C-alpha cells in the first residue's frame, strides 16, 4: 500500500461518499475507487460496503481505520527529520496546563539556545492514547503524564510534585466542607490523577458539579472574575496569590499532591532527541 491509498481510505471513511471524497482530494472519483480497490486487494478484506445511496465501513474497515490513521501520522512526523534546515527535532505531548503554566518559558528559552532543533508539543490528548499510540509508535519522544509509567517498555523520570489549592478571588474565613461543593459558586475541573478519585470519595458517586470546565485557562478566568471558588495547582495559582488576585481558602479535606513524570521509550534512552527533550524540561542528561 502507498500513501495515496491511505489518504483515499481516510477521506472516504470520514466523508462516506466517494464523489465528495474525490472532490476533497482533488482527484477523479475513478481514481478514488481504484485506490480503495487496490488497498482492499492488499489487505485481502472489503473495507467498505456501498450501494447507490450509502457508503459505510465494514468490520474490517473499522478495524483498519486506526492503523491507517497511525501510518499516515507517522509519515507526516517523519518529514520533520528530512528538513535540511534543522539538525534535530523533538515532539512532546502532555496536559495543556503543564505546557502553558509550567514549561512554556523552558521551551522558548530552549529554542533560543538551540535554533536548529525543531520543537513540537501537543496538548489535551487522552493519556491512554498518548502512551498507547503516540509514544509507543515513536511519534512522540517524550510524554508528560501525572501517573507513573505502567508499561514495560516505558521509563518515567519524576519532573515535579505540586500541591492542589482551593482558591477564590474573594478571601473567606470559614472552612470549606463537603456541602460547599454543592454550592452554585463552586467551579470544578477534573484534574489528572489522583485528584478525580480523591474528590469523588468526598462528594460521592453521581455528583454533578454546579459549574464545570475541562480547560485550565477557562477555569482560571472564571475564578479571577468573581465569587466562584475551585481547585488549582500551586504552579498556576501562585502568581495570582502573590498579587492578591486570588486567595487560598481553608478546606476541611487535604487534596493529594499532583506529581508529573517525563515518559520515554526505554530503548530510546540514548537517542539525542530524548536527551534534548529531557534537557528542555530541566532534567540532567541521562548517563548510559
């Protein structure tokens, strides 16, 4: 199979129409049909069922879809290594809050010191997908995760440990207890492990937050605007605490610390992009 066959397969699988897929790819419908037919001959399976009106993926097509996506992604990432103007490249993934509030200055300083090293960092990626597909496939060299590694091929290096704080733009003398998490002013973000399990043990199963977001910057903006209160890691909250734009609230329950690890494929330990990536995150070069 070649790249054009994968592109045709992915276009049809998303659009579910051969004519519109051909328009999207700027080729003829007959070319799309020929590429799909060749791909089906190569895999030995029918990938689509089709009639005059409908196109759908067969069970074999559904099974092949994630592999096709990964193969195309690997090809796109491999083009970075062919860029003559760059000596090396680093691709990292991790939570957006970590990049934005903890390591953004590290990345920008690293780029100034290493102008011929390309850096790409991905954010807001499901952690299981990040490890299962991106790290193990070699698309990502280093992944930041809040859980220690649990895969035999992956090594984890501790990055940092930080405490979770309950904060608000309005100071408050009373202690926050369980009932306050049901108050309309509470804003919730399900921070990474181990926060969700800890919080669930307090409020119980079936809890529905009065206000909830999945974006750390939106969460911070909400807390800075008025009477809402919620949890933030200290690395996000501290500058606003220093300026008294946020205030730490006393809580009847002590949140668990948030830990972060830099993960990489153990077999790639000595490779230059892993060493450079760890250096960018403030970790001393690994010694073989």
